[in-house]
C-alpha cells in the first residue's frame, strides 16, 4: 500500500474500532428481555359451533357463526392462501359503507388458518353484517364483504 | 502477470486455492443443513438457504479481512493473499443468494414492490430493537457488488490503482454495516449468548489485527531527521538487509525499497504498479524483485518489468560507504537505469 492509503487505512480502523464496539454494545443492550410472540393465537376466541352464513373467495372463506351457549355472533376468516396485502385489518359496520370511517376495527388477519373475531350481542339484530378488508400499508379498503345474519 | 488479456490467469496455485475454498464452503453448507434438519426438523428450505448462505458469507468476510493484517505481520500468510479476490467474489455470491432469498421470502410475496417494501415495511429507524436491519444488509450488499464487479484487473487498470484501492477499502464500511445487520436483526431474537459472543470475538479480532498491523507498520517507518549535504541519507548497515530482501524506508513521502542481491545494492519505489503492493516485502527471484501480493516482477537496477511486460517504477541512487547504506530520495523517472552500489 502507498503511504497515503496506509494512513487512511489506519484512520479508518481507528474510527471503526470506536464506532463498531459502541454499536455492538448498544445492540446487545437493546435485546428485549422477553420476545413477544405473535399474540394472535393466544387471544383467539373459542370457535362458535354453528355457521349462519358464509362468503367464499378463492383464497379465503368468511363464516358468520353463532353458538347457543355463547353470546352474540362471531366472524371467522379461514385463510387458505396468504393475502398479497402484507397487513390486512378487518373493519365491521352495521351499515353498508365504502370507507372505514364510523366503523369498528375487529383486528388483523395473518397467514393461512382460522382467524376469529367476536362481534358481541349488538350484531344479533342486524339482518346483514358489513365487513371491510383494509390494506394498512396503502391505507385503502380493498374488499367489501356483505354477509347475511339470518 | 500476463502480456495478453485473459479473463482469469489460472495457474496451479489458484486452482488449488479455489478447490480448497469451494471444498470448505461445501462442507460448511452440508453440515449446516444436516444439523438444522436434525435439530429443527420443521425448518423450511427457504429459511435453510437464507441462514446457511448468510452465516457462511459472514464467516468468509471475517476470514477475508484477517488475511491482510496477518500478511503484513507475518509473510507466512502471503499464500492466503494470493487469490483473495476469488474468496471475495465467492463471498459476494453467497451474500447475494442470502439477500435474494430474504427479499423474496419477506418482501416479494405481497402487492408492493419488494424494494419499496424493504425500505418502508418497517420504518422504525429510530428504534434499536425494531430497527429495519435488512436495509443495512442491502447497502452492504451494494458495496460488495461494486467490489465484486470491479475486482478484475481490467477495472484496476482503467480506474487506476489508487481509485480502485479506495473503492475496495469500502469493504470496511460494508463490514460495519453487516455487523449491525446481524446484531440488530437475527440476534435481537436470539436467546443464546453464544452467537453474540462469537460475533463479538470475530469483530474484536478483526479490529485488533488491523490496528496492530497498522501501528506496527507506523513504528517501522524510517524518517531521517535531515538530509546529508550531497543529498544522500544514511539508512542502515549492510548487515541489516537480508540477501535478496529489502529494507523499506519512508523519506520525504517517498516509499523506497532498498534491495541487497549478488553483492550489490539497488533502490526502487516500494509500490507495485499492479495493486500498490509492497515490493519491499517481496524477494528477488530469478534476478527480479517479485511483489509478494500477485507476483509482478521488476529488475532491481532499472525498476522495469522484464520484457515483454511494460510496468515501470521509479529508481533511486544508492551508495555504500564503510558498510553503511545511503540513499538519495530524489527519484529518477520510472524505469531509469541506475548503477547498483557494489558491496566491497
């Protein structure tokens, strides 16, 4: 190496010798005490026994459920193929709507499997349930689902 | 060293080097896959590929970065340096597979452009625990790509050794990015301290070796206090220079290698025209000063590569008086014939 490059080399490693250990130690200190698992499965409500009505798409199914021993209604999403949208939120409304304004958020849908949300007693009286699938990343509704509550 | 263009100058040493390298990489990957399948039977093929290539690449990067300072401290390691470029390009290919599969696995299955997703799916840039560490890997891969793409002598010649070497020193930045990529990525979820300790050990070794080599060299620098009247400077005793070897001195910014051979003393510039290798750390083979890095050769009395090669370095006047070696630091133009000083 020529002298100038050697000098630059020395300075660079002096700098790295200070910065890298600082970054390394900071990263070690930042390791969380407890890694929080995806809490979706933990909070998954008990599956209601009876299907009232269903809605089917190629990659997923939606069932509105009831159970004689449990209050209210339950919406179950059975995801067969993961959504192309990275983060899908489900919104619920009693009235037909195009946007998530004046709706209630039920939760997030993850990968393939059963994803369940309890609607409570208030949904019992409505003849139809309106669900909106919302792309959190693009901040837009990408699917409207109407499901019969009969 | 070759007169005609050839994509890769294969020789026996390079072939052995590459075979050993590929054998070791293959062994590591097979062991990694087998052990993972035994202990984590539910692991998917994609995850296996991502982890195997990523871990192999980071280990290789540590090996690559150790070679330079080890060679400067002990010439026995020089054979490792000879074909380091192939090691570097192979490491880049493994890193590229790791990066490619990670991007597909984590960012390409949605409806967002994978690159947009890479930068924006996690925007917690001010958090250490949740830092979007993949971005660090992306920039490191970009640097490694530039290095791999310009690794051939074609680029060395066209960019000039100084620019080329500066570009390739970016590997240190890439190393820093990759340490943080691992620390803020997979190791944030790892409960066992073993991996953190291993990475820490590797990092301390790399920094320690580079700093030790750098300061050892600084100590060795010969800086005369003043010039002698006739322009010659006292350098050392003849006995301080081993036969067919050199003493390197730095005088007024001139990096001079003073060689002893066949009862004569000659001085040439210490910097090889190929990759700025240290000629003074090489030795005289078949009458030619041979660069320890890649074997480029120069004649000691005129600094010219033997025909048909055309590389030339500057030469210096030397004299020997009462077994003391003197050198004039004013360089002659590259390739100028200078009468060697006779050792009486």
